[in-house]
C-alpha cells in the first residue's frame, strides 16, 4: 500500500511541476530536472558561487567548476584525471568532457591500461551543444567552441574554434567597455 501512495504522490508532483514549468518558462523538462535545484546541486558538488548544473548531468571524479558557470542538461563531466572549468562559462547541452579513454585497453584486448590526462577550460568560455573534449586538452580564456566540435588539441585564449576535428577559425576581441566582437578568418564569409 505504501508503494502505491508514493507512486501516486510522485505522479501528482510531476503534474504540478510540469504545469509550473510550462506556465512560467514554456518548457518541459525531465522529472528529475524539475525537482532538483540546479544551484543546490552545484553547491553540493563544491562548485563556485552561482554555478548551476542539471540533474541529468553525469559527474565522475575530481571536477572543479568556477563561479557563475552554467552546466546544461545531459552533459558528461569526467574528472577521473582532473577536470577544471573556470568562471562564467556556458557548457551547453550534451557536451561531453573526458579525461581518460580506453582505446589502447580495448585494442590490446585488455593488456594495456586506460590512459588519462587532466582537462582545463579557462574563464568566460562558451562550449556549444554536443561538443566532445578529449583528454589532456587545454582551452584558454574567452573562447567560443562551436556546436558538434571534437576538441582534441589545445585552444589558445580568445579563439573561435569549431569542427570535427576542431580548428581555430577566428578570434574573440573584447574592448574596454566589455563589448564583444567575433572576428573570423578571411576565408569565412560572416557579417
């Protein structure tokens, strides 16, 4: 009898939260993301003040996140060998960041060990949806990484980079008043 009461209470809670999110923000989220406070979860994980992370995100190992950083839904943050994300970053939905891989382990039939190396993302970075960042990568400050990119090499500060594999295609310029200008390489036509 208790199981049915809990089940019915969860159904009512889901209906209430779904209605609330639809009316307030015109969105629908997975149940856990509607009931888990993103800011409290970030605080629980020891992330910086004002950081937030969706409940649907997977966190493994030693993951450090700076203040005011937003971690979107359905992300993978693998800190097996250490992962550091700076302040004021936007880590979009579906981003996967790995500090290890099992490539040689699998290819050797388990004879080789997993390999790993830390990943560092600087301050004020935007990582577009569905990006994959591989072990050992360093991304500098004020970088824009375009959607669906595979980042397997270091990206210097103030870079715009995208692609599979990721290539630098421009730079970020910020004036003294904080205005941001995106300058792309000459071979790319952008207004």
